C-alpha cells in the first residue's frame, strides 16, 4: 500500500499494526515531512518491517517514482490542496497500480451538489478562508476524474463524521 501525503506517518504505523498482512509505504512532498515519518518509525521498531522508509512524492506531480503497487491510499488531501492535487493523485495512482489495484481516497466530500452535514459547511468555509483553492470537493467530480483515467468507480463507503471512502479499481 502506497500512502500519498502521509503527514507525520502516524496513519501508516496505525494501519501496519492493525493490518499485519499489509506492507505500508508512506510518502511526503517535503524533506520535513519525510523526517517526521522517520521519527515516528523510530518510535515503533516492531513495525519497520511493515512500514517502509518514506519516499518523496508530490501528489500533484505524477508520474511518481517506484514500482507498481496493489493499492494507493490517501486521507484528507483532496480538500486541503488545490484541485490539481486531486487530478495528480488520480493520474499518479493510475500509473502505479497493478491490474485490479485500488485507489482509496478518504475524507469529507459534497454529494449531489450539497454538503453532507452542518459540520462540513463550517469546515468548507474555514478551508476556503485559509486558501481559496481549498475546500470540500464534489464526490461526483472525483468519480468523473477517476473514470476518465480508466478507473472503475466502486460503491462509496460511508464513514464516521460525514466522511467517505471513495474506492476506485484499476481494471
């Protein structure tokens, strides 16, 4: 599993502990981010065989280096980045996934042109105030982007706190 925009690396370590059958490869776009992931890996020596050293990847700038993967995962990127990062994420994943591989995108999304809850309305307004290129994306637009790049759109998974897990399969 290649994780894009891993942040501190805490997700990767939690997932590796919870899913021992999965080898996790975190990534970040900055040297500070890569160092943060390494610091967390150092705190969990029992997981270093299932959490690879982080790789430098900017989601918005495919193609990404490295071998093909079974899955690509990202949490909370699409709304805290310009739309070009979502496009790059989908294009990069399409190039890195094996046949039958999955792109998994977790976060808050709008659906049917509307917000999924009152918390998302406030969250979107706060994001757009911080950066006008940020904000909750329409799930249907992400689906269309993935479909246009050859992905099969799988059923969306509802998650806690008005979040969704978008699932796309490489044919």
